[in-house]
């Protein structure tokens, strides 16, 4: 495959995660009842949604910009890991199995 094809493949592969992150960030800003129920289930106050939505959208914006895409990817991944740790649900563990602490 030549470099032009590789570039287009990378654009296509990046589109789905970007759309998902944008949707997630926007939903946190709009605050529909289903999202707020999820926040309550995880033990978060709904006032946290606005800040998380803004940070998620900013990290996604950094990911979209080629010069800052690595930083954006790191922020998106670290943010997800931090949030899952704060809520008591581990999304990754060293032992290789998922766990939820009460």
C-alpha cells in the first residue's frame, strides 16, 4: 500500500472513535435523563457532567488536530481510566480480569 492509501485508512479508522467521543461529550453537556441516571448509578453528582463534557470535547479536539493528536489520545485514554477508577469500576487491571468494587 502506498502512503496515500495509508493516510486515508488512518483517517477512516480515526473517524469512529472521534464521533463516539464527540457524541459522549455533547451528551454530557445536554444532560438527558438517561445520562444523568448513569451518573447517579456511578455515584457522581450531576454537576460533574458539565466539566467532564468540556474536558472530553477538548481532548477530542486535540486528538483531531494532527500536531496534537498524540496528546489528545493520551488525555482521552487517561481520562477514561481515571474516571473508571474514581467510580470504583476498573476498566483494566494488571491481573487481566475486570472487577467492580462496591
